[in-house]
């Protein structure tokens, strides 16, 4: 904290402290708004027809995707701009939404054959 010769705080220091406090308040507001948006978005998505599919049907669909797009295979229709993503195959269904992720993670049959070749494509810092 910068002080003047008389021991009082300089105007620059007071300004800096108030800006820092205002930034903290704005950051907290931003986080609260983001959480609110996520909650509203989740409620909105819950009303879409695909969100009402039973877990058993989603699991069956994911299993069919796993048969047609095995993880580790590079398929002709995948993007070559994303070499890791292109090799994820059916695992990409876990990126769609929270519900799909929970269903896919909870289905042991899907995870019974994940190829170790996926690890060779990871960047060295992973």
C-alpha cells in the first residue's frame, strides 16, 4: 500500500483497492449468473424429447454406436483436424450432455473393451 509523507493512504492506492474489490464482486456475480444459466439450460433440455428416453433405450443406442464406431478406430467420416477426437469413436456420446455422460459411464458393457491405443495419441503432458 502506497502512503503519503503524512502517513495517509495515497489516492492511487485507494483507487487500486476499490478496483480490485469491484473486480472480485463482478467475478462473484459472473459465477452466480453462470450457475443460474446452467441450471436454466438443464431444465430447458429436460423437456426435449430425447431427454425423456428411458435409460435402457439410451444404453442400447450407445451400445449400437459402440459396435459401429469402436474407440481407437479412425473412420473415414471423422475429422482429421482432431486426431484424438477422431479416435474416440462412441466415447464421444459422453460429451453430449450430463445425462448421456451419466448413462454411458454407468453402463459397464460399454467400458468392457476400451483400446489402450487411445493413450498413444495423447499429448505428452497428459
